[in-house]
């Protein structure tokens, strides 16, 4: 029990096995419609790609401490996606140039958030909520609330197709191409930055104790602002991912429904990212994202229509509250027992 409570990776692996096992059994016995199998789980990973990337963006800003959080990631996805639509779909820029420019735009939006938070001292919750509304408004009016669905953007749908893994693919289900083109590179880059670089150590240091980090000679303001820059850059890349999935650039692609921010924050917190900062791993976030994705896939299969979507929201909220409570209980119980 102590291992489950103190090692988030072990806990998430156990929960992942339980969720997949329960839904597989229910599907096999006919309690829910048949179809919860390896092919269905692999195809549902198309939803895993953008949300995992945004959860990693939340990892950066939450770990930076000082109440760090970014509610604007969905709006950045929408606005950067519209800009990508103009650059690639209308102006005819080369694809690679358009992708890089979209990532840079996202980074600049994140820099604006980071400057207000780190250098001017505004609360991250208020700053990112304000920029969320501002950027969503711009994405709506920039093209008269109309999506951009020119042929070049429609052709990007191929980036979301399912592909066979090399060598062993004939024995495994087809996996969405975006997992390899976008998600895995993002996971590796964020892992390398946070675990293997001086900046990563400084990021965790300011999240753990801002004052101590400052006295140690760390430029806390710059480090914190760069966390928001990284989150914005990832959001810009997610804009390309969602544009390929929709085969168009839509002004609501990051904010439709309940948006992308809440699921991303939930995945980060469930993955062991401490809301107070200074704690969190890429592996934990990845496992949490996979758990929520396959949980949602099972709920949609079990409950058709609006009921499935509504129960997904309920499950998301329950998981977020449970993860926050678990973080608090674990911190109090085992930090106290070690003193």
C-alpha cells in the first residue's frame, strides 16, 4: 500500500491494468457493446496525442511553482491554429516553415503570459484566464468566425491516419501516425529538458523553494517565464496536430466543448505533478494521459449519445479531485512519518 501511495508510476500502472481489464471483461461478457479491444484502444490514441502534449505543457508551468497554471493553452491552440491555416492553407507557405512559424507564435503567446506572471507578479490563474478570453476572441474574428478548410489543409488529414509499426506491426494494431510524428518527440524533448539539463534542475528548484533558488543564484524570473514559453510552443505544435485531425483550421479547435485545458491539468495532477510546484515526472503524466484516454474510450462505448460525454466530464472531475486528495494525503502522511 505504501508503494502504491508513494510511487505514482506503480499506482498508475495498476489503475491502467484495472481499467483496461474491467472494460475488456464487460465487453467480452456483453454487458457493454463488444469492441473494447486492442484495435479500439489503438484507434482511441488519436485523442491521446494532443492532450498528452498539453499535459506536458502544464507540467512545465505547474512545476515552476508560485501557483503556476496555464488556462490559456486551448485558446493558444485555437489562435495558433488559425494562423497556421492562413500561412499554410491560404498564403501557400511551405509546410515545415508554417509549422515552425506556428510553434514560434505559440511560444510568443506563452512569453506574454510568462512576462506578466514572472516579471510583473500577476497571479497565473488571472493572467492565463484573461489571455484565454483575449486569444479566443481574436481567433473568432480573425476570419469572421469561419474555419479555413482549403485543399492543403484537407490533405493534412493524412498525418492522422493509422499506420503499421515497423518490423512487428503485423502482430499489433495500427497506431495513429501523430503518436510518432508529434507526441513521442514532445515527450522525449520535455523529458530531456526537465531531467538532463541545468534548466530542468533550476525549474524544479524554483518550484520547490523560490527564495532558496534565488539565493543560490538562479534567475527565478527568467526560468519561470521560459516555462510558459515552452508551454506556448507545445500548444502551437498541438494547433498543427488538431488542424490535421480536423482537416481544417477552426477558431474553436482548442476550446470547443469544455476545452483542452481541464483535461490537460487533470492528466498532469493525476500523473503526480504537485499543484504547489517542484514535483512531477514526464512518465507519470504519460501514464495518466493513457489512463484517462482509455477510461473515456470505455465510457463512450458503454454509454451512447450525450450520456457518454456527460459521464466523461463526471469521471474527469472525479479523477481530478481524487488525484488532488491523493497528493495531499501522501504528502502529509509520508513526509510526516519521515521527520
